[in-house]
């Protein structure tokens, strides 16, 4: 895997329990700052579906 540049939300500046995302030409990678070794790879369509579901509140607790 190429070297990825991970980003986290501005609302999570301390790095504790934050989602992190790295965007590469072929995929979008997602991980948690709690377990950085566990990386999920999504293609562009999967990423769009995930973002749409989050915005729609499908994962609200």
C-alpha cells in the first residue's frame, strides 16, 4: 500500500477516538485512531454511499 496521508475531523483535535480518512486515486481508506492498524478500503461508490447514509442519520444512536 502506498503512503497514505490521514486526516481527521476538525472537531476531533486531540486524536482520541476519532475517525480518520485517507483519499487515494483508487480508493478511500477509513480507520479509527483507537485502532490505526485496522483499515477499511472503500471504492468511490462505497464511500459516497457511506457519506450519504451518515448525512441521512442512518447511524444515529
